[in-house]
C-alpha cells in the first residue's frame, strides 16, 4: 500500500475498528498525521501568531479530524498482529506506548486470524 492509498483507507475506514491493517497502511498514516500536524502548527504560527506547542485552532481542528481514524487504524494494525484493540489503552500509561510501537513494527500474522483475512 502506498502513501495515497493509506490516507484514503484511513479516511474511508475512519470508524471501522474491525478487520486488519498492514504495516505500510499504519506507518503511512502516522507519517501523514505528523506532516499534517507540522503544517497546521506552521500555519497557526505564521498566520495567527500562535506559539508552537500551545493550543491553537488549526492544529486543534486537524487533531480532531484525525483522532478517530488514528484510533481505528491502530486497532486494525493490532488485529493484524492477532492482538485485541484494547491494547491501545497501554498508551495511557506512557511507557506502554513503547510496547505498542514495537508491536506495530511486527509483521502481521500470515493467513487468516481471528480478526479476518490479511489485506495486501
């Protein structure tokens, strides 16, 4: 899956928490959100005079628009590694985010698992 396909998939499945997401889909989505948030911060600073790191309107809107798709693609990525989406709650612990990053880097289970067939 390429960058554009991953973004389309992220927004077209923005509340689909079932199924599986391949590594490229997840990591291209993460790249998109990082680039988008950076651009939003630059626009906030240049046009509206907000300091980077403070609450600002365009960054806030971008974050709200990408919140559900990010949770959904994270859940589907965990499904690809044959883990339940409840593991996303590890992010709330801070240190658990490291474990999630490691799991997101693993290759998905080959063939069908309890969350469905693999996607290509």
